[in-house]
C-alpha cells in the first residue's frame, strides 16, 4: 500500500539557514509526488509537484525538491529560510496517475527564528 | 488556479446536531474532494464528489454520516450528521485542475461540544 513518511514532526532553523524537510514514500506505481504548505488558519497551498521528467522540480517561494527513485525520497529544500516560511508542510503521493487520490504524510512544522 | 471558498469558516455545534459545509469554486471543475484534518493530524480523504453522480466514499466514511451533494460544476456541500466530539476537525474541500493538481479551500473548523 502507498504511504508517506515525513521524518521530523518539527524542524527549527535560523533565518537565512538551509531548510531541509524530509519525505519518503512507498508506492507500487510510478509516483506522483506533491508538497503543500499550510499557514495558520488557512487551507493548503501547492508548493510543487513531480510527475514525470526532470527529477529536480522548482516551486513557489524559492522551494525545490528532488525525486530520488533509488532512495524513494522527495525531500523539500530552500537555500535560505525566511521568517515567512514558518508553517506546516505536507508531503503527499497520488495513488494513481491522475492526481486524484492523495495520501498525505503527517506533516512537518517549520519554525524560523531570527 | 481556482479560487475556492468555504462556509462557514468555523462553527461550534452541540453533539447530536448536524452541520452543512458549503464549498464554492469560481470556475467549473469536474472533480471535487472532501478531506478531514483532525487536531494535530494529517489530511484524510472522506469522499470524491463528481457532478451528476453519487459521491464515492473512502474506507471508514459512510454516506449516512457524511452526505454530500454536488448539484453543479461549481458547488458542493458536505453534511456532518449526528455529531459527536470526535467529529471536531477541520474539513477542507479541494478541486482537481489538470494536470494532476489539487487546490484546497481555506477549511471549516468544527468544534463539537
């Protein structure tokens, strides 16, 4: 069965530091992978997605993620954290190749200190 | 991307009552989804709602508890019936936009007392 594991429920970084949020997946089919961000009291916003093609995908707000099939990983990175990046981040995998049935990880809360 | 609104944004309800949540999209979409986000948890898909057909429920969710309507391509409702404190959650609707992207509404924060 497909599943998503996000390592670390809380990650704390200093402003300007590298952000690394980890996501590992299991999937019986070639996965479609997504990262979403949820700011307090708001819905989810799509950061980026991987479907096919280039394994390094760039998203909004300076975030990027790399699909590594051999490691079954899709880690999210940003070179320099900003205070406004503080939020909860969810990794998700689609159970099919239509993007309809999403399985979400448990989320990682990112804190950014000055 | 589609702009999605939900009503109400939050509510406090007594156990045993029902609440209907509305989801409005600013463009026509084929597929809409309803999710539940329990406190401190991730999102769980409740059901998929396509216009003109019955909603498809995920394991653990039943129509009697979570009836869904989808009268047209821009609107859907989710009713949480006979509520108990365990139903306290954030309920979110989303829409599928090609290719493969789901966009979410702001959510409805429900507290059952």
